[in-house]
C-alpha cells in the first residue's frame, strides 16, 4: 500500500478544508485538488475521509498491475504539476507546487522500495474497519451514510464489475510468492489474526449505529469472506512470515524519511540516548522532592512513579476528570498568554474495543477538514490492548498525575488545537496534507507538553518529563530494534523495569516499533528538537522582543510546513 494509505489505516489521512482566506490559497488548492482527485482512483477511502464525499462509495484499487497503473498516474501528475510550476509566479503557490511534486515523488519511491523488498500483505480486517469507522463517524453529516452500502457491496463483490477485496488481496500476495521477497513479521500476522474478530464486531457496530436498512445480508457475505481470508492468512502467509522483525536498511531509511525524520539510525540513537539520560536526571530530582513531601521512605525514581501510578481514578469518573483537567489547562493558557485558544470546547471520549485493537494507546481522531461542516478533533482515551486478553488493562493513562501531560498532548495546546487551527484559520491543502508527516504533528504535541511544564503541579511535572523520557526512549529503541541491535522482548523488558510502563503498554510500544509503523515513533522527539532549536534561534535574534503567544500562533498559522520552509517563514516573516 502507498504511504498515504498506510497513514489512513493507522490514524486517518489529515487534510484541511478548502477556504477563501487568501487568493494564493485558492490558487494553490486548485493544484492540490487535481492531485487528490487523481489519487482517489486508487485510494478513495482516504480522500473521502478528508471530506471529498463524492468518493464515499468507492474502494481501494487492488486490481492487477495496480502499482504500475498508480505509478503511471503519478508520473502524469508530475508532468502536469511541473508545467504549472514553470508558469507560476506567486512564491507561496510555487512552494506548494514543490511540496506536491515532492510528495508524489516520495510515493513513487516508496512503492518501488516496497516492491523490491517486501511481499505484499494486507490486513483487510483493519482496512475495512478503518474505512467504515471514517464514513459512518457520528461527526459526519448522516446524508453520507447511504454510500456505506455501495462501499460494502463493492468490498464483498456484490456490485457488478467488482471482485471481493479479499480475493484481490490474496491474488496480489500470491502472485509474488516465488519472487524471493521478505514476508511480514510473524508477530504482526499473529496480532492481525487475534484482532480479526474485534474488527468485524466493531464494523458491525458502525452499521447498527448508523440506522441504515438492508445492510445485514451484505455484511454477512463480507463477514464470511473475511473469515475465509483469515484462514488463508493462517495457512499461506503465516508460514511465509519472517521470524525476526528487522527490515532491510533501505526500507527502514525510507520509513524514517516518510515520517519526516531526516537522520540516520545511528544519529537518532546517539541523540536520544543522551536526551533520555538528561531527562531522567531531572526526573530523579523531582522524585526526591515528591517522596520527601509525602514522607515516602523509598525515593527511587521507578518506585515513586509506580506509587503515583497506583493512585488510579475510578473508571466511572475518568472522562470527567480529563474534562476538568482540560479546563484547568485552558485557564493556565489564558492566564499566561501562551497561545490563542479556539472558541469551541475540545471533545474527549473513551475508545471502543476495536479502536483499542487498532491503536492501543491514546490518540487524537482528526476531524473532516475539507468542506468541514463544524467538526473538530476528538481526544480518544485508550486503556487496554485487547490483543493481550481481557485482563490486559493499562494503568498508564488512568492515574491523576498523568492526566495533565496527556491532555496537553492530545487536546490543548497539542493536537486538537493544532487541527482546530487548521479548520478555523485555513491554510493550503498542500501545506496541510502533502507536507504532513509525523515529525510535524507529533513534534508539536511534545513541544506543547514542554511549554506547559513550568505551570503544572509537582507530580504532573514528573509525569510531563516521564512522557518526554518515553519519547526519547522511542527514538533510540525503534532504530535499535529495526537494525537488529535490540529484540522486541528486550525492549518490553526495558520499558517495564526501567520506565515503569505497564506490560500491555510496553507491548503496544514494541509492536509499534517492530511492525505497526517502524520508524514513526522516532518522530516525536525528533520533531520536538526541531521546534526547540527554531525557538532558541528566534529568542537569540529577538531577545526581549520575543513573544511566545505570537510565536505559537504564527507556527500554527503556517499549517504543517516542512522544517526548512517553517524555519524560512519564521526567520523571514515572523514579527512580534
């Protein structure tokens, strides 16, 4: 699958609404819409998720030679965009055209690398769950729901001219069995098979909730096909799975690039190991203070962390506590003039079991951003890893001390505010979607934690550093696992014993590094460092004239610019 569709499956593609905020944006968006509509021929679910409802009833193209056809489509797009670039005079529109062309080049290169090294393998259960989760989202205008029946009939092959997507997935994998390619990681296939029933049940819930008529028989047909596909995966793909998770060096390097990380594995490891220890030393000092204030005899850092984690919030009170925490944080933001807040409230809700299986850690679900009807993002609280069994409950996100850092990261001034800014202020599609990467987005989330740190209670400060330490650990564990320097079970052991993560959370982390999104976890600390370096550079230039609220507002107004373009914008156009 393309990199863009991988992002959709994991977290949903992230776009911004079309707007008339500036003439150049309107001109730029014409170029971006050309790309989006051409790409929709191959990955319409992602494009529809963004708000182009004309593709609501369409499905992923897994037909014969789809990679070659997609390459031809993209190369034709490149030719057209380069023609437009040659004729374009506006500097921002030219920048956006360059963003578009680079994104397409990256897509082509990713398909080449994947085709050269990796046996095609598709988690069809998760793909379909993500597809209907997006289309039947309660935040959508329910007039769109009827198209779910069209999409369902195309997935199961009932629609004339369509072959069941499970059959197409089997064909695309089977045709390359004899090409000497690397199969999927065994741990990935095992987890996919374990989660299959949860995805089916979760998808059925979407249809039940939507109130549509006449879906039951079509869904039953799809469910039978999915059961057959799971049996095929167990019989044919599992024996071809590789026992170790390590990726070819070129594949992993390309993953890092696609996530916005422009560094070698060795560079990441060295930088992150230093950062990890530096943060840990600050944490130890705070742990001593907390132990002294509470008259705890054991002031060891891990012991203090575990005692604070034991202060669990009752399940029935958890969402209300997080909402209260958000109100506390917003009060601090206004009092300290840190950043401009949106007018409407942020949304916080618990995750479903299927969502927990798909993303076994708290996350922000982005809103529809093209032609946005008033949707905003949702902070989704995950507390379990269903793949590990019913008793695998995380204690990592349900204690008082963590509520501050997690709310700051996922809600405000982190991700929810970041995407609310895109909706309210407007930016070009190129800067919102095609410049999107994890370093841009997750870097801001971790940076948001840092700028709130000094205003938090003592225990919250400890766990604010705790989450930063975890992001530093990610930046050295992910490349170590993917270069064969660390085994996934060794990473789990380290995170449980040294960082004091719960076993379910540590397992989720190791799965992320090993096969869910190898390389992505490095983006948090990497993006955070980029923003901190940029802020420091600006503070040196401006001295006492530096204003943090104006700086933060300006950053968000730029959309999701690549680091070099963001630095250029800040140094050339930011004026407090």
